C-alpha cells in the first residue's frame, strides 16, 4: 500500500497499516492529501468511469443530505477531469461504468474512521447507499476526519466481495485543510484534488 501525505497546520491523526513517515519533500502548509488503494487491483483493466454528481454531506443531520450547487459541481468536474486525464472514458450513466466515484464532505463535526477490511459507517443516513449497495474496503486504516474535509471513494462495480451486497472500494482520497475561515477555498481544493491524483500514479488506464 502506498500513502503519500501533505501535512497541514492543523491537528489531524493518521494511522495506517504499512504506514511510513511522510516524505519531507511533500510538506505543504495549506492542506493535507491522503490516498490509499487496493494493491490487488489492476487499474488498467477499467475503461469507463462515472462521478456521482451530488456530494454527500456528513454532519449532524438524521437525514441524508447532499451538496449540489455551482461550487460542488466544480469539485465533481475536477475529479472527473482527473479520471479522464488518467485515460478513463466517461460513462453515459452509473450503470454503464466500470468504476464509480462518490464524494463526501464533512460539514460540521469530527469523525474517527477505523475499519477494515470490511464495511463501515453503514448506520449513517444515506451513506454509501446509492442503488441499494453498500461499500466494502479490502484494506484497513484509521484517521480523524476534520470539518471542511472532502473524501473521495472509487468503487469497482464488478469486484466480488465477501458480502454480495457490497461494492469494493479500490481507491480513496482524504483531503483536509481546505477552509479559509469558515468557507471552503475552491482554489486550494482544486490544487489538492490535482495532488491526490499526482500521488496515485497507479490510477491510470494508459
């Protein structure tokens, strides 16, 4: 498992199996980018992708909430553009895609994710539940989610899992340190999204 980190000036804990000390050349004052992937996945076998157009909001609501406006669409488009640049072809719809990316935004609270391999956060309203499916991680790690963070999870729509009702997450990214005051900095977010793919050279169909 490869994990490259950009370390921001805020308290974020990262714990992972096979984790090494961050490369000092990767240090950055503005944000942190963490990526991880399933080492057993050959990303060149995928052809088409789909990015879910609404960003799931993780906060204090008891109901599923989604972020869907001009700013959220810029983030969705940025992830899609990176997948296209990696050689994947946009699918006409979610059912036609080999890989699907869901984005989540941490809006108000802190969460500690600790799992794996296996599903997690299944009890959160609406989380990872498009099409009636759940998510399954074949690798394990744990870290703190901070307010203003964006999580990206790429699933293989055809990968078998120990649970037949789960889709396998083959790559994920965690980006934090994106707030400028109380607002999300879009310019910083775009830089961080680009960095997530730069440090994931295996995520390509070329």
